[in-house]
C-alpha cells in the first residue's frame, strides 16, 4: 500500500503539476470561508484565493494560496475574541499566548487521532502530499486534518473564551511560551470530546454524523482514492 500510494500521489520534486487528490488545500480554504460567514470583505478575498487555488499549477503555488488564505482568516477570526484575550497572529513552538495555546493543543489532538485512523486503515501516515515527508512526522495526518481545523480547533477555542470556560487562571508560562495548565487541559478535553462526539446533519454525507466519524472517513476516502484519485472529497463544513 505504501508503494501504491507513493506512485499515485507523490508530489513532483520539480514543482510540476499537482497530482490528485489536490483539493485538500481547497477544502481548507472553503471551510475558512464558512467559518467567517458574515465578514463580507474577508469572504470576498478568501473566495478569490479559493478560485486561484483550484487553478494552481503546482504544489508550491497551492501552498502559497493556502498560506495567504490562512493569514487572512486569522486576521479576521481574532476580532471575535474577548478583549482580554487579544490575538494578533498564529504562533507555534512555542505558542505565545493563551489563544495560540488552545489552537495548538487542538491541532495536536487532531493530528494524533488522524494518525491513528490512518494506521488503522493500513496506510503509511508518513507519506504526505501538501506536507512534505520528514523524519519523525506523520505528514499525511497533517494533510488530512487541515479542513477540520476551522470546524474544531478554532471554533472550539472561540467558544472556550467567549463563554468564559477558560480564563487566565488556566494557563501557565514555561519554556518561553504559554500553555494550558492541568486544570485548563481538563476543561479543554471535556469540551473537545463533547464537540467531537456531537451529532450533526452533514449536507455532504447526507446523514447524521460526528466530527470524529468524519475524521476517520477522510482516511477511508483517501485509501479508496489511491485507485480512483478523482473520487476524493475533503471534509466540508455545512
């Protein structure tokens, strides 16, 4: 299966045409648009980047559009946060404030769960498409969780601060960054599980499902698309 996947979807080293499934980046941009419903000017910019991404000639160009869309998204998304938790930009390794700490923690949880699903379905999680293959990294897991970040990571983070579930007492400074403390992690994990297991009607799937089921479904769809690449569809928010 590793060899089959490598032959079917290895991104060209010379920056040549994108091999299917190449709509993972487009799926993320579309979900960023949905998450910002109501911000007309930002939506227009994201829509333009989505159309540009659909015509990307190579992996590097697609990554560029995805990066530009993410920067625009976070610039607008931060405005919804309470004033006591300002957010200027995304920071990782280490996260430099409480908001980034929550986004990073959610991303770590998503990454771990997706890697487990990928291995459970007999795929090699180290062979990525949009994320290049590196030692010690499950690059395919990073690829497949991208469309889920707005639906889970950022949406959950916004709820935690907007509803005052988390406060300044739930964070600690260490190793040059800001992280959830033990009590903060407990509160975060409780809300994470509730959101992940909450049923919703998926317009794309045509039935009731959960985010966790859809996360596993991405691994299943990716595996089947190794033989028919055009059939892969990224997860989309209603």
